[in-house]
């Protein structure tokens, strides 16, 4: 399985408009090669270079198995597109773009797509990104990673 973006290549700079310094919109993401038996997807974004440990920026879940992309800004219209979003480490649901501390150096942002063997994750209301990932890993078929970088 492969995850890509039309806005940045693997290990290159994430454009400003997808960060807290810009419009804070979710980037366009597309994928191919989902394994047979995939019934849904989860999309995660986190920053392993955050000063206090991994910072969770986004968890979109219950993405339909026939979906092969999320357009730019999809996080702003999740309900219309039929997927759910967890509460991120900014303490709000949805996407929170890259926002490293000023002069903290280059941070890597891992966008991870998980293909799952179930249609819907059995989660309560307002789950955290960590809860989504924990539950998703119990039903994991495949994983793809796209890394973007950003520095302030």
C-alpha cells in the first residue's frame, strides 16, 4: 500500500498552507494498493520530534473502503464525506497542522494510513487520536507512511 500527496513528496517540506502558519487545512492525500479484505481506513498524523514526545495532529477514521483519496481541506468537511475525526493534542477534533515551536528545528510529520479489517471502529464519543490508533491496530491489515517536514 502506498500513501502520497500531490502537494509534497515523501521527506520534503509541507507547504505553509497546511500548517498553523497558513490556512491549517488538511493536505490532499491519496493511496493505492489496499489489501484484499480492507473494510475501512484510518488516517493519522503525528510529530515524533515534539519536545514533550509524540504530538498527535489528526486521526480520521471510519473512512470507507472504496475511498482512495481525501481532497485538500477534507478535515473541514468530514461529516459530509462520511468519516469521523478524533480529538487531537490541540484539544479539538479534526486536523491541527504542523506547528513546531519557533526555532526548535526541523520536525518530521508522519501521515500514516491504516487499512482495517472492520467497517467501523468501536469507539465512544470524542475519542483521542491515541484511542483511535490503539483500536485500529487491533484490526490492522496494512500500513503506509508519508513523511513531510516543517520548520519555523
